[in-house]
C-alpha cells in the first residue's frame, strides 16, 4: 500500500505545481496585456508604477484577487490620453470592473470589449469617445453598471441593450445620440437609474415606455426633442419607487397631472422646467412630503401659487420663474424652514413680500422675485437671512428706502434692485457685505456716492445709473479694486474726471454718460485703465482736445464721446486701436452682460436666474438710442458727434476695418472724405452730416456692402453721387440734402451730359474762381473808397487828376456790374436746376 499512496501523493503535488505555474503564467500574461495598452497611450506618467519590475497587483489602479489575477481597472481622472483599441486581451478572464471616467480617451469603443464577459461595471464617462455604441455590447451579460455619459457618441441607442437583464444603472447622457428612444428599454425590469438626458432623442415608436419600470428610482429624459403630453408610461404606473424625475428642456405640453403624487409619492426632485406645460400648478403637490427640489420655470403655467405648497416643509429649492403666474406670495411659505433657493422672477406676482417669510428662512441663499408687479418696502426682517448670497428685486415697484439691514448680510455676493421706486440715499453699511455685484439703477436715489464703495475689493460690477446722484465722485486710496464694469450714467454728477478711476486697473466698461462732469480727459487713462473695452462719456461738459493717449487702449471696441465740447482734430493715432481692426475682431470677447462676467460663478445651468442683464450700454445707433444687452455680440464703433472738432478725417482711420458704426456729425470737420473709406468693409452706420466736407463722395463708398444707415447731408459736397451695391437701397434723398453741388440718384437733380465727375469738378473750380473775382473787385472798390479820403485834398485842388480818377472809377464800376450780373445769372440757373 506504501507505493500506491506515495504515487498518489506525487501526482497530487505535480497537479498543484502545474496549477500554480498556470496561474503565474496567467498573471504574467495579464501584465503583458496591460503594458501593451500602456505603450499606446500618450504621456502615461500617472502609470509609472506599471513596470515588470513591480508586482502587477501593486500597480496604480489595478486590483487583484487572492490568486493574483486582475479583477479591477480603476483609473478615474488619471490623465490618460489615448484609445481603448489595445486594451482587450483573452488573458482577462477575471476582470469585473473597468472605470476610466474623466480622462482624455479618444477614438471609438472597440467592438472586442464585448468579449470581456466577466465585466459587471463599465464606466467610460466624461472622455472624448466618438462613434456609435457597439451593438454587441449586449454580450456583456454580467453588466450591472454601464456609464457612457459625457462623450461624443452618435447614432441610435442599440435596442438590444435590453438583453442586459442584470443592468441596474444606465447612463448615456451628454452625448449626440439621435433617433427614437428604444421602447425595449422598459424590459430592463431591474433598472433603478436611467439617464438619457442632453442628447437629440425623440419619442419612442411605442407609448413611452411600453411597460412600467417598477424598480426605477431615477429617470432623466431632459434636454432632448421629446414632445406630447406628460409621459404615459409614468401615468400608467402605480406606486413607483421613483425619487428623481427630470423632464426639462423638451417640448412637453398640456397640464401637469394631478395624479403624480399618487403615482410617485417618494419624489425628492421634480424638474419639469423649460417645456410647454400650461394650466395651473397642481394643489396635490402639497402631498409630496419628501420633495426637496421643485423646478417649474420656463413654462406657460397660469393661475396663482397654491398656498398648500407651504406644507412642503422639506423643500429646499422652489423655482417657478418665467411663467404667467398671478396673485400674491402665500404667507404659508414661511413654514418652509429649509428653503435655500426661492425664485419666482418674470411672472405677474403682485402685492408685498410677507415679512414672516424672512423670519424662518434662515438657510436662504437665493431670493429672486425680479420682473414682477410687487409693491411695498423690503421687510427689515431680511436681516435674519444671514446666509443670503443672491438678492434679485429688479423690475418691480418697490418703494421706500433701501433697508440698512442689508448691510448685516455678510455673505451677500449679488444685489440687484434696479428699476424700482427706491428713494433716499444708499445706506453706508451696505459696504459691510462681501459684494461682487451691485446694481441699483433706475430708481430715485440721491445724494453723493458713498466713498466706501471704492473700498469693496471684491466688487466686480457696479451700476448706479439713472438716479439723481449729485456732487463729485469721491476718490479712494484702495489700489486693489477688482471692479470691471462701472455704470454711473444719467445722474447729476459734477466735477472733473474722477481720479478714483486711476486705481481701477481691471476696468473693462466705463459709462459716465449724461452727467455734468467737466474738464479734460486725463492723459493717464491710457495707462491706468489698459483693459477698457467700452468708454462712454457722452453728454457731459468735457472740453479740450481728445487725448491721443486713448490710442493706448488696445482693447477698446466702443468709444462714445458725443455731445461734449471737444475741440481740435480727430487723433490720427486712433488707427492703432487694434481691437477695432478686422484681424483681431474675432479674437476679442465681449463684456455686455452678466452671463459673460459670471459664467461659472452663478449656477446658471442648474437654477434659471434671470438676473438683470439689460441697460448696460446705450448709443445712438441708426437714428435711435440703442441698448446693447446681455447678448454675445461685439459692437465696434466710434461716436464723436455733437462736438466742435475741426480739421480733416485722418485717412489712417480707415485701417479700423472692424468698425460697425462711425458718427462724426455736427462738428466743424472739413476737407474731403478719405478716398479709402471703402476699406471699412464692416461699416453699417456712417454719419458725417452737418460738417464742412467738400469735394466728391469717394466712389469706394459703394464697397460698404453692410451699410444700411448713411447721412452725408449739410456739407459742401459736389459731383455725382456714387451708385451700385448697397447704395442702391439707400434711396432717401435727405441723406444727401443741402449739398449744393451734388447730383444723381436719389436726388432729383440730374447730372447733365457734361456733368461727369471731372466736368463737375471743373465747374466747381470755375465757380470758385468767379467768387474770387467778385471778392477781388469788392476789395478794389473798398480800397478806392478809402483812397478818396487819403488824397481827397489833392483831387480837389487838381482838375486833371480829378477827371482821370473819376473816369477810371466809372470803368471799374461798369466791369464790376458786368461780373455781378454774370454771376447772378449762374446762381439762378443752378438753383432752377
């Protein structure tokens, strides 16, 4: 018995050794496969531990089982740049997880990834993967989590994903997927999380969906092309486990169903925003006791705000902006003691703000009731909201003083009280808040500007325009200001150019228009405010010459100095304003609105907050005052109208090929219009009226193909009006009026057969010579009269001299009368034609 026993033991040891050798060989093959994939990556510095010198199980992001086989590849945010093409290997017989989200993967999802049959988790989200979702991904039958969100995938969603029966989590959001939502997805009975948002999907071929999905806790179909009424597959269900429902950004219409609280009583977040839902807000929503977030903004909802919503004591976000809601704010809302965000802007809400709300809203961070019909004063109990960061009250009819208690809100970042009826002075303690945005324009505020405003080192935006502020703009010793946009227009401010601006090194927009500020523009503006893009000093009492140092403002795109008392020439150095040149125009970013300034700062994509973005820049554009709002538009122009400028237009200015409008009307400019005016190929508005320009209208003006507003009236221009291109559409004769030498379309003065441009020019020269002759004879006559008094005595005592003299006078008189008669006939003929 000893020999057989020994033999069996030997065989067993041999088998064990062979198995171990096989395992070691398998582990080695896995390591080789991973190193092969690493070799295809670009700058894989984060995988420096991946080396034959190290044990595979010690490599960064690699997890092994007890036998040393690779089971997980966990490399989120690892800076991986490359493709997945070389990742698959037959060696991976135990791999259950691949998580490579938030990297820089490119290329497509390789079809052979479906051979990794042991995978339970595949997360490739937030990369740059393109192409279609492989159809054979359905072969990963062990998958429980599939996340391909945040890529650039295209094409349709494969219907056979429904074969992944163990799937509990499916996220395909944030791609470019198209086509119908496969109704087969409803067969995934164990699915708890389904996010198809932010694609280009449309309605499924069958009723959405064909059968209920009883385990579904989160459903997001937001930002697609879905339409119709509220999804039927939800309404056909009973007692869903659903806690999160997102249908925003589609074209759903019809009423919001009253039955929703019975169907999904566990809802915590409900987002129906940016659709076409109409009718009233269901009173039954008050039964959603677990609800924490309710978004109904940007719909067509009508009626009042249900008072029963005050029962939602767990509510944190209530956003109902941009509807057609009426009535008042229910006092019952004071029971929502957990409220963080309250937004009902852009409705028709009236009445006053219930003061008791601010008693309990101690957690409030955002309060937006803008663009409504609210009245009364702001309750002083607002001081209880010590966590408030955003306060938007603009476009209402609030009255009274700005409450001093606002100064107690130390975390306040944004205050917009514009377009109301607030009166009195700005409370000094408003400077106690950590403000970044302050707008109180279009009210009845008065007094001097608080000096402490210039000490707010975090302030980025200040708009106090269209009030009754007076006095000088105070100075400050603060050299650390962050201010970028300053609007003080339409007040009664006086004194010299504010020296406090010398400290504002980051200023991008400066609007001091429509005040009583006088003196010179200081030469330091070009160096102290190098980032200026908009400079508006319109309608003040500035005088002196326009400083050439303005040409140092290399980013300037809008210069408005109209309606002042500037004298002297137009600086030729303006030609170097690089942001007004065509080659740089596409590279500049525009600062006309809040979205540009606060992009990424206000949670704009999550909470729709229609903060005040209007009334920033007003200029005279196409005959009317035009407001450039919060749109992403670059408006490039110069307005020097209504001053006392003299000299010629520097021809160098035609280098500013990005100009869209140019207004130099009502000055004393003379000479000819530059022949190269046609270089301003983007010009839409040109006004040179009420000056003393002479000569021809340059033919190159017909090259201005975007020109739709032109005024050359009340000058001394002559010759035939150029035609062709856009000029043919400018058929209003008044744009050329009161130029006595002009002829041709659209004037009713035809150019004669000999009235070519050269003939007309010669006629003008002849006319000029006639005038010189007239002045010559008048001068001689005046001299003769003077001579009578000088040697009257000699003539009186000498008969020969007296006779010769009067004979000469008679001859000169005859010649003079002949010339006057000839000139009179020419003028009459010109007027008659």
